[in-house]
């Protein structure tokens, strides 16, 4: 049985205006997403660097220098990252150029070997040597053509990255300087209307800040340990296989830097350091790869849980889901902040009943 529902014009128009307004709001949020991500990243770094700023401020307890300590904390982090890039960059360029320089010689010696044609004839390809030479030539032409196009198209991207980094640094400093005062005024305003809700929300925010700072400090400690172990292992390998010991410290810095990327950082370290050792010695590269795989298992199952304690107390499945969503939604930054954000969501879920009870009072 069909039933007719009469809707007056005013209600009909209001309904579609609400739909249109929500659509426009969603479009504006989508357009502003890069800016929103920069702001959220700045808040994350401001909370993460707060313990470091407090330690710097505690050096001279006679005066309150919160502004100076906040700026100093950001400067320390920025200079540390620049120092790592400046120290590691030339090593990566040198090893890559060494590898590229050795490739033509290896290819020529391979093509001069008459066994290639014999092998080709045995599998039905009598001109295998010629086909390999043509394939290498075409691949090199395509590679350098793609490289030139990539270089031209990357200029705008690099400019956007530099702008985003500058904005994040400035906003992080401002959030560290003015964030506490803004929160105090907010809690004071809320408390004047609803003291129970203000207390509940303040507890939630404090727990979230603790989750972020605890996660970051734990990651930094394990990253430094990981970098130290990699440096020592590369130094020992260099002595055994007679390669340059100058690679030890840069490889350690690479390991420490990439360990800050959850889950995928150790994999990147293993692949990158192995490739950088490869031009010097194949056996040295393979030895490091085998050692680092074993050490990663010890680190992930014994060392990291011991240093970070229970940490966020998130199941591995939820951590993987959070990292996957973060990296596909917001790239590298999303990958870095995904786990503490998941921890904050867990805090909100745990505190939901308290927030609801405070609202009903």
C-alpha cells in the first residue's frame, strides 16, 4: 500500500539547503586539508617537544624562560635534522656515484664473456648478448629522460615542501609559547559554565599529551640505540672485509633517522644501508643484512617493549591499521603520527563514559 507524505515548501527548501551547506562544508574542508594537516602536525610537535623545553628551562631554575626554552627546543631539533642530512647526504651521493661508475665496467666485462651467447643458444636466443646491450641502452635512455622530467616537475614540489616545513616550525614555536595560555583560558571559560565537564575534558587532554610525549621519547631512545648498534656493526664489518670505516657513523645516523618512521623505518634502513655497502663489498652488504634482520627481531620483541614499557598498549593489528590509514591518507607525516593518534583515540574511548557522565551532571 502506497502512502503519500505532504511536505510544505519551506521544509523542502530547508532540507536541501542543509544538504547543500554540508556539501560546501565538506568541499572546503577537503580543499583546506593540507593546511589542516600542517596545523595538526605543528600541534603534535609542540606537545612532543614540551618535555625537552621543560628540561632546557630547568637548567636555570631562578628564572622562568619558557619562551626561550621553547624556541631552543625547536632549534635543537631542526639543527639536528639538518646536521644528519648534511652529514649523510654526501656519503649517499658518493656511494651512489661509485655504484653507477662500477656498473658500466661490470656490464662490459659481462658482454665480453662468450658464455652469454652459448647460454643464449641453449635456450633458443642466439643473439642474447646483442639483445642485452640494446636493452641496457634503451633502459639508460629512458632512465635519464625520466630523470630530467622528474627534476623539472619536482621544482614546484620542493618549493611546497620548504614552505610547509617553515610553517610547521613557526606554528610549533607559537603553539609552544601560546598554547598553554590558550588552554588555561579555555578551561577557565568552560569551568565557569560546567566545572565537571571542564575537569573531565582537561583530564582527557592531559592523557593525550602524555601519550604523545611518552611515545616520542620512547621512539627517540630506541632510535638512538638502533643507530649506535648499526654504527658499531658497520665498523666491525669494515674491519673484517677491508672496506672504509668512514661509513659507520653515516649508516648509524641513517638508521636512527628512519627508525622514527613506525614499522617501515627498520625495513628502509636494512635496504638502504645494504645498498650503500654493496658497491664496496657484496659480502659486507649481505653480512650486515643478515645481522640487522636478527637484531631487529631482538629489538622489536625485547628491547623496544622494555624501554617503552606498555606504552600505548595497542594490539599490533590496530597499530598496522593506524599506520596504513595514516600513510595512505597523509603520506610520511601521517605514518609518523598515526600510532600516537590511535593512542589518543583509545584515550577518548576509555574516557567516554566519564565525559558523558560529566555532561549529564
